[in-house]
C-alpha cells in the first residue's frame, strides 16, 4: 500500500505496452462506481488519471459515460458485459477505483485480468471502512493484489477549484443570500436510522445557532444517492429536507451532481461546514474552512483524528453542534476562519 505522488500507477501496463511496441503508450482501463453523482469517487478518479501521467491512454467504464466525459475530459464507455470484455482485450492494465473495490464483482475482474496477462491494481482512500458493504472475497483480493491508497485530504488539497465567481453563481442559483457568513450542512444517511435521525436533529440545532449569530445556512448534496445500499429516500437532498422541516423553512441546497472542482469552490465560499459527508469535510480542511465532523464511520473518524479537527463525541447531545457554533462565533472577530479544536 502506497501513498506516493504517482500511487504506483505511472509504470502500470508499461511492460506489456513495450512488448507490443505501441506508439501511443500504455492503455489503461479504469473501472468503478464513477459517474453516479458521488463526488468522492469522482475525485478519486481524477487522482487516478493524474497519477497515470501523460503517456497513458485511459478509458473509463461507467454507467454514465457522458457525465464522466463531461467532468474528466476522458473517453468513457457504457458499463456493459460486452464493453468490459472488449476493453479488457484492448487494455494493458486495469485500475479499480474507489468504493467498488469492496463490491462482489471487481475481484473477479481483477482475477480475469491477471489470467490473461494484464496488470491490475486497486485505488482507494486510506481506511477500508470507506468501502460500502465489504465482502470477504474483496478483502482477500485487495490483500493479494496491488493496492494503492491515498489520504483523502491529500487528494482534495491537490484538486483545483473553479474560480470563485462560478461558486458564487451556483450559490445564488440555489437561493443563498450573498455577503452573509455561510454555514454549509453536509448530511449522510447512516446504516443505523437512529444515527441518521440524530444527525438531522444536530444539524438543525447548528443551523438555529448559526442563524442567531446573523449567518445564513445552506445544504450541500455531495452525492445523488445514499450509500450502504440505503433507499434513495435517504439521499442527501432528502435529509436536508428533513432539516428544513425541523427549522420550519426551506434551506437552499447546492447539488447534487456538482463537478468536483465546482464543489471545492462552493465549499471555499463557506465560513464553516458541518456534517457526516467526508468529501465535504476534506474540501473544507483543504481550504482552511472551519468544520465539525460526525465521526460515525471509521474513515471519517481517522481523518478527523489524524488532522486534529473538531468532531462530535461518539454519543452526542442534540445541542453539541450549537455549542461548536457559539464557540466558533466567539473565537472569530469578525467571522474569520478559525478552527475550534
């Protein structure tokens, strides 16, 4: 497992490409749950493309190839059995990107690659708990084959942001008032519904406290679907709707389906971010935006602990986030980006 700048991908597929004396360089197939509206996976795909270098000819297999091509400016093909077989014959190496390295199908693909003489590797964020619904075969496969892992804060720090005016336009289109200190709420449904309900109550408390201090509150939907196989009724937008119901008024919501660079720019416009969505927290940390994380997943807890960032306790009280807002407000004069640890 490596955290180097090229993640071990700069030489992937080189030996086979040389044997075939290919003028255009090595052909690399990237597979994973990309193009589904999850910013974390899209950012990891961008990191993989960066690490491959300019001599590679990448191709992405996706259920939404048009979205992948629009965001990443890379060739993408539909995720079908025929396209997979054709692409495996075409490529010199395969990279499995993101959370699907825990899925049931990718270990079979990796084994097939190795059988026909293609190199294969996994690329994921550090911390196996990022994987949704891990299975034993996936753990064994990731242990047996090459696996590159990168700290999410490093990836999000390297990600370029769109110009500030693009973010301001996205916020204005969502109905966020300008020139007021902004708190972004970034919820995520948990497998334990009680946790999710606690999260909604705590975020509503933070929003009330922020409003008392004269700021404005908005939501950011970092994913178009819920993780862990949870029903779409618990996606980010729906959770923000429940926060709105507790507040008695509609919150403006930015997203989902934000391109990663625009998402970074939007987070950069905020004074603070609170929630359980790790990409939102990582984007905040990368830009010095104050944050409060909900450490209810192992990877999120590790991220917050390693960087010494504010986190709710394991068993939070409904008013804990409001206390954080009050402390942040008192420490900031006026509304400067100060983290309260």
